[in-house]
């Protein structure tokens, strides 16, 4: 049996001890007071599910072959239904895939084909009406007849909407076969209700006679998923709990950690039933869902956008290669303070911070590495065993070493002195990445110039590091000497805006070296035009490779990063 969460009062008292009265926490504490209990009504901290606990009360409630396993369901369109078993068999052999049949206008014809024995895969049969997002527009009785037929033909699961569950049970009149499990589904297409409301809904669904409870809600913010995770952890019945939209994406993966009965995935890209649905291949290969359990530590990249990030691919492969029980996820978040307040359990052990949170992260940490404090930006947060957050900046070492190695490989340099020493180093951007590049270049002896869309921010950074500030328009005609180094630390040119560039081709003629922190696409317009002008170009992937290796060591408590594997993972997964 699953242990209960601590009470809300206890959680709040834990929170009070969690955040010391440090200067860096002024903004954090104020935001926490503003939020009150709105972020997670039952308390913000997740308590870890103890090893050996299950999402069901007894073995009799589940089919024996599926006991204790997370099931992955993939919907198959009508044209491919007869061959669906073959399409999915490789995934099912791994213990995670299930074929879900869709019914249309001729169930008497389609069902015997869909449910023909022998089947390699268990089947969920749905016949969703249009008022619940399906295609069926008729009366309930013909639909109920089809679902009963599916049961009689040996379907392992039948899925019915909560709104008509009582009506369907009356129609069955006890005719449901014992080997068929009934899933009762409820949907909220606008919000994710409070934990209290969701638990009441679970009880109502269970009271209809459901073998398995299914609830899908909608996320306006990533913290909405926390309420669903708390429900999964509270419940002692088989439950499917998922959250829609991109902000709810993580619910599709770490529902496995909290005892979710199954998750949904598509067979391949382009066949998703909802926009946030991952593919079966991504669940197995990218997120290693088969290895996720109650003790799995959770890491991730926090930012907006994050869907382009290569970090989940790289870090998950690296974790797996060294036997480290962890998963790395994309956390789409617009409010870093609220995110860290909500996901504050020990198992949420570390984060990579990207735009626009690198500077905000500085005041969210209890302790900050001296270099990160000097830079004024953080891209890595580690949660120590005592719960305190420690901030680091690996952009600094990753970017500067990538630029130095790129110069050494293409130009004759002194093996002892940095190739940046004495050179004019122009940084576009005064955000977190820009600060790291400016600081790093200054430390290596370069003369630093900062250009930024907001000139005041360029002036502020230039004053801190002892450099010069320019407007972007001034940068277009800035060419005091030949052989300058240019570093773009903005998102200009990032996918999907691949035709944009931070500096014109004409202005690039004065630069001998051009670095772009953007890595999707790998060859940006800036780098392409710089190469035509004869400059040595260095792409953002080289920086990424170096910084994720440092982050891996921080995440794992000192393990050596598998460099070759991480490099190959980044390079082979970049388009």
C-alpha cells in the first residue's frame, strides 16, 4: 500500500525551514508569499513513493502479465488497424507497448478483425463520441452494443466516458466478462482542478464500478502537473493520470514514478492523437521509461522554449551508460520561482537553466559558485541532500574552451597563452549567456565589447567587466581593427527563425573568428555568412558538448562524463 502524503500543514512547515532568510531569497520569498497555496493546494512538496509500493490494492485487480508494469498505449488509424499487431510487436516485447483499437461506423465488421486471435498485444477498445473529442455522432445504445461486442470478443480493456458510465453499467446488466477491465475516463479540456477536487473525482469514478480510473486534465502552466502527481501518489486504485498541452508533457513520462497505470504515445511522429504526445521510440530510447521507478531522481532543463534542447537525449543516455537511476526532462516554465517552489522534493535533484531564467536563478539559490556570482548568471542548479540549492555557471567554461580550441585548430597560436589574450572580443547579447562569454573572455585577457538590443543593459555589463558598450546599429559599422572575434549570445537565428541573423554579412568582414551559441540549426545563417567572408566559425554544439559534460558531473555527484557517448549523442541527433 502506498504511504500517504504528509499533511498540508507539515509541508508548509517544511517549506518554512527550507528557505533561510538569505539576501538572495528576497524575490523568492516574496513570490512564494504571493502564491500562497495556489501553486499546489495540497502543499508544494512531493514525498517520494516508497520502494515496493503499487498503484493497485491487490494482484487480483490486474491481469497477471501486466502487474506492476507501466503500459504504453498507441492509437492506430483505421487504414493500418489489421497490421497494427505487427507494427507494435517490437515495443511490446520490451514490456511497455499496447495496441489501442479505434472503432468507426461498422464495428460488427471491424471488431472481429481488430480482436482476432492470436494477438501479441493487449487491446483497449474505445468508441469515443464527438462530445468527448471522438468521431462518433450517434446515439449511445449502438455504441454500447459495440463495446459489449468487444468484451465478448476478448478485448482486455474497454474505455467508457464518465459522463455515461452509470448508463453503460445499466446496459451491461452484469454481462461484463471477468477478464475484461473497464476504464472509466473523465476529461477537463480547460484546467487542472485542485488535488481535493481530483481526489473527489477519483472516488466518483471508482463508485461507478470502474476497474481503472482515467483522468486527463489541461495545463496552463507546468506546475499544474504537480497536482496530478499528488493524486497518483495518494490513490490506492489503478489510475491513469495525464495532463494535456506542452506544459503537461512531463506527465506522460514521470507518471511512471508516481504509480501511473499507463501512458499514451504515438507509433511515430505525425500520428499523435494530442500535440504533446511523445512517440513510443522516444519513451523507450530517449527517456528510458522502462527504468523509471519510485526512487528515480528527476533532472531537467528549465526554460521557454525547451523543445529544441538536446540535453534530454544526451543526459539520459549518459545516465543509463553509468547505471545512474535518473531521468532528464524538458521543463517548459515561464516562472522559475514558482517552478522551484513547487518541485522542491529531494528527488528533483538538479536543473539546467536556459533562457529566460539564467539571471533569475541567481537569486533562487542558497549558495552560488564564486564564478557564477561574478558572472551574474546561473545555468546549473543542484539540490544538496539538505535541500539547499547551489548555483553554477558551466556556460563560461563550455563556450570559452570551444572558442579557444576552434582558434587553435585553424590558426597558429602560442600553446601556453590563451588565443583570446589581447584580442578584441565582441559579444552580442547581455543576458545570461552574454555575461558568461564576456566574463570568460575578460578572464583570458581579451578586450571586450558588448552590443545589445537594450543599450542600458550593454552599458551595465560593460561597466562590470571593464569593457565597452555599443548599440546594435553602431555594431554594423564597428571595425576598428582586423582579426576581431565575434560571439553571438542571443537566440537570433534559432529554429524556427532560421533566416534571421544578428549582424549583416557586410559587417562580418572585419572578424577572423565567429562563434554562435545557437545550435539548432547547427549551421546558422550567421555562421554560414561568416564562413563565406573567410572567418573561422565555431558552432554552438561545441559549447553544448562541453557544458553538458560539466553538468553531468555535477548531477551525478562527481562521476566522470562519458565524453565519446555524449558527443556522439549530440552530433547524431542534431539536424
